[in-house]
C-alpha cells in the first residue's frame, strides 16, 4: 500500500510539473512578451513604459532564469502578479475561489445523488416503460447546453414568476438554481457509466447466488451491485472535474455570480498572461489532485487492485 | 448417501417411467417454460412432471439446451426476464411456489431452497469479504430474535469447519480472489447449507473444477446432504458424475424427461435410446484394435515435437514462480500426445512455449528436428504455417462479426496466399474436410452450435496446411455427444493428413480415448509419461493414481467390466468410437 501511495503521488507531481512547463512554453510561443501584449491591447504605448514594467515583472531575464524562478515560486505558493490589477495572482484567485468551490462542490454532490437515484430507479423498477424513460435521461442531460438551461430558468423564475432575484442575494434559490443547472450536466456521464456497469454486474453469476440466498432486489442493488459498479463511475468522476470547472465559469456568468468564472473572463479579455497562467495551473492541479484521490479510493472499493499491482490488469473491474 | 430411497416400481406398460416418492418434498406438474426472443418463442421446458422425496439425491442429466437448467431455475425462481412459465405448477411441501408472491419467495430462497452454483469463480461478490457473505444469509433470514454479531460469527465459523476449510478465522477477512476455486466452492456450499434447507439445487457444481478437487467437493456435499437430510437436485451434463453420486437419474432431452429411474436400473438397462447413447459415450471404450495405425506407419525417426529441459519462470513482485520445471518429451509424427494435470500444473504454459507464443527461461524446443527455441520473429511466422492452435473456448476464439468463410480464410489473407478465387476454393475444401455444410459459410459464429464452432476453429487452424495442432482443452466446452463427433473428426483428419496432436486436457475420459501417449503434469513437473494403456492401466506415480481415482464414473467403469484388461488388450492407438458404436 505504501509503495502504491508513493508511486501515485510521484506521478501526480510529475503531471503538475509537466503542465507548468507546457504553459510556460506556450507563453513563449506568443508573438511577443506578456507585458507588451497587455499594454498594447487598446493603444500604442511608449517603449520606456513597457521596459520598466518588463523589468518589474522579471520578463527581461533570460528564459532559463524566468523558468526556474517561476518554478521555485510555485513551491512557495507564489504565482506572480496580475498585470491588470498589480495584485498577486494568488490573492486574486483565492479571493473568489471560495464561491466557485461552494458552487462546484454542491453541484458535484447533487450530480452524484441524481446519478445514483436515477440508476437505482431504472434498475429497480418493474415497469419497462419507466426504465426506458430513465435510461434515456442522461443522454438528454448531456445534450442540454448549460447556458441555455441557465437562461431559461432565469427567464422563468426571475422574470415571469419573480420568485428569484436576477442577481445573487444569498437566498436559497439563488444558490440552488445554479447548482442544479451545473449538476444536471455533470450527472449525465456519471449516470451513463453507472448504468452500463450496473447492468454488467447484473450479468454476473453472483447476483443469482444472492437471489438464491433470499436477498431482495433493493438489497442486491444497494449492498452489492452499487459497490461493484462504482469503479468505472469513479474514473469518470475524475474526468468530470473539467466539465465542472468549465460549467462553473458559464454558470457564474449567466447568474452573475462572482467567482473564478469572472476572473477567467477578465484575464482573457485583458490578456493578463500571468493570471491566465495561474488559472491554468490551478485547474491542472485540481484535476491531478482529484484523480489522485480517485486512484487512492480504488483499493477501498475493489480489493483486487492492490493484489494485481504490476502484474497485468486486474480481473475485469466490470468495464 | 441417503437412507430411504423410495422404490416405487414403474408401471410396466409405460415406456417413460416416472418415480413417485411416497412423500414428495418437491412436486413439479406439467411445467412448461417458454423463452421470448424478438417476438418468437421457444419452449425450453415442455410438460415436465417430477417429484423429489425428502433427503433424496436426484441427478438431472442432459446436454446443453435440453432444458435442465431452465427446470432447475424455475424451481428456485431464478428464471431470466425473457423466460416465462406458461403452464404447470411447482410445490415445495405445502407451498405452491408458482403462485407465491415475490416477498414470500424471498423468505423461501436461502431458507428452504438453496443453490450451489456452476462457476465458483464468479459466484461470490468480489468486493465483499468471505465472512460478510456467509453472515449475510443469517442477516437476510433473522428468524425471531436479533442475534448478536458474536452468535452469527460462531455460526459462520462452524459452517466453515463443516465444509472443511482450514484456518476459518483468517478466511473470514479474506476476499474471494484470495481463495482457490475449490475453496470458493466450499464457501458457496457452506452458504447453501447454512440454514439447512429442505432442498438444494446444485447446478453443475463441479464442472469448473479439477477432478481431484471435484472428488473432494462432491464428498463434502454428499456428507452434508446426508447429515441434514437435504434433498438434492443435482444438475449435470456429466453422466459419470451423476451415476457416482445420485440415487436416481432423470434424463432430459429437448425439454422433456425421457427417463427417470434409480441409477442401478438405468445402468442395467436404459429404456430410452437417447439415454443409452449418453451412457455409451460416457463409458470407457473398448478400443477397436483396427488398423488406424497403418496410415503413417513408415518408421519416422524425427519426432514432430521434441522438448528438452523446458523451464519457465514467472516473476511477480519479488517472488519467483516456476510454472514449468525441466520438462522433456517427444511426440512422434502422426500421433497424439496428451498433457493432463490440474489447473496450474503448467500444461498450458508448456503448450504456449511450444507454439512460440511465450519464451522459455531454459530448455530447447525442436519441431521436426529443427531447433526453434530462439526463432526470430519472421521465422516464427513461417513456423505458424505448420503449427497451429485450437483454443479451449470456440465462443471467444472466433470473431463474432465475421462470417464463417472469412474466419477460415483469414490466415490465407494474412499470409497472402493465392488469389481471391483460390482462397474461396480452399475455404470450401476446408469446410468439407471438417464436415461442415457449405451453406454455413455465410453464417456468423453465434448462429452455429458449439460443435460447429469448434469445427470452424479446426478448419481455420488447418487453412495454411498445418501438420501439428495444439488442442488446448478443445473439447471441454462441448456436450458429450458433440465431443464424440469432434473426436471422430480429429481421428479422421489425423489419418487422412498425418497430423500430430498435442492435446491439453483435464478430462481423463477424453484423454484415454484420443491419446497415443500421455504425460502427467503436476506443479510444473512432468511426473510420468508413457503409452496411454500403461498410464491408465498401470501408472507408476502416486499422483497419477490419485488423479485416476478422482476420475468420476466408477459405477460406469464397473458396468463396462474390467477396464484395465480391455486397455491392455489393445496397444496404444487412438481408437474412437463414433456415434454409431453399438
């Protein structure tokens, strides 16, 4: 177990480092340096101002020095300074991250609940019609654009019926509606994968043995099938972090919530490269950490994972 | 076994005779089950009447598709969604199972009817501990006062000891993948017996296990059934096992019962023609000492396959595992050499090294005198023209999306042999060689029967003109009558084409029929080799004797007289009786 842990954490660090290096290289591919780009967005600026700012931000140093300096900064939590506000990137992001974390976190939990309930209902129902309807919901969910659903709900709830404020006012609905909008898109892949792996689990002989023991349908589903089927769904969970983040940006914009969404929007429109760089790194890190957690959870779900470590694939996780 | 075996004499006027125990526990009357599939229905069980007395052990025998599994599943209420009971009733004691509500059935399953499933490997929840799966039965059927964890745990430990599992305390915390197949089946038997049910359905409980394990498991099973007075409906395709362990045999064919009588009566004189054929195929054969030998009789000095000191190590994390240890043998051209042994004995690893799909750690492999131990990639490709594999499971060894003709023709395409027209001519020729009607050429594997699929696999192996075939458990998935037909085909091909077979099997009955020489493997070692008659008649190693003693079919062998005498009378040649055997 210890070896597995060290191995996975090492891999995670490697990925973050690679992400940083890629972002750094991408910035070098820009036609000019970040400061020049930033200052020349709207109008021509004199060269002296550009040079002063360049040396302030360290963009006049040789590339290797810049690379190592920024890398060292990462470890001490220093992501550099935003060109637009002069604030440190860390402060700029941490100031609003809480709101996004609250939105994304609640949306994720809601999405898992929606997916599990949907799959439970589809599996346990005796009606073929109900089952067919439920099975077709996830593809529908993933086909609905987040901004469209958000706008439609705003139109209905705020403008037609007036039960919800157009802007966040701390009321239950003003958090619940964005959460639901985001949860629906995130629950779609979870439910789809879970449905598939649950139906695969139900093809296995041990389900017959459970029925022969006298277990009821819901006993079998909640106590056995779900845990067996959770593996592939957990993998997808790691991947939905991307959807979750992208969805938050859109949802925040639609519902006029402050959060990382607005920071991303500003950073991109003002061409604030250090801030964009920080945001990309943050996303990559979150992605890596979530997937690390997923990997560490696997052995708890399926004891065969650790056994087969290094010796070929484990006997089908169910996929 | 069971003490009170009901002996109601059958009505002499009936051709099909049914046993009627005096106080039946289970009564099936006029049962009819149909499967719906894409709007069409097929009848799997067609008007079955069956009674099983208390404590009686009844074997339900038949080939796949005979409806035996459907009947068993109807009784315990595990029919798949597509199946429907359209007529008849099933009663257990005073309870009518066919009209009971689902809730009541849940109370009956596990408590009054138990199940020992077919495939122990996949019949335990892989992500729950053995202990929790054993305790689950008690939690599902609490029966009165809530019992403490301690009380349940004691019961579970007692059960594990009952089925002969060592270190029970430790087993409770283990997961299914940490147990061998035999141990898993013992756990499943413990689960089935935990509430001492009146009736047990055992659905091919040992067909996935090695013979030596099978013998031990069946012994445990029989002992417990006797101890608890449990009636057992023992579903099997293996007549040898059925005759050894049951008091009464029910033979099913195409959804109907064709014979239902005590074992002794059936062995003495089967009423039904189909039963007679099954018995004939399952019994040891007196080898017809005919002149199959003559075909390739010129003295061939160079063996088709020769291995010297073959060794294979597998390296896990830190631990070495020697799968094959210093194995040497030779196979003369045009003969059949069988490797027998339990799973894990290294026989398949040996075969894969000979096929050059796996590199040996040490030792030499010679094919027709040529050393191929270190053959290059392109040399191996040439090698595979003359050396081919027929795999265990024809279902998964054939691409389900390709037509039969494409499957057989694929090797020709891979090796860019001939023009399109020549290739189709060759495919037609191969189809004829394996006795498949040309009409099947356009069908896909799923539309074929198991035997037909195995013929397709054989034809594919022969496509490039292979002279040596490695048959890895090639007949294990087939019913006994189909097995006989494929065996006859293999014998004919051997005679016509002078083929050499390396036959891997755990089925001693088949091995005895097909082999010229036999090698017995155990834990990577070749413990014994010799002509078939010698191995089966007069084995020199203790292990071979254990293996032979575990081979089911004692009563069948007793029936067909002195086997050893018969085997000695005919020197080792693969003799195969086709279906037309008397």
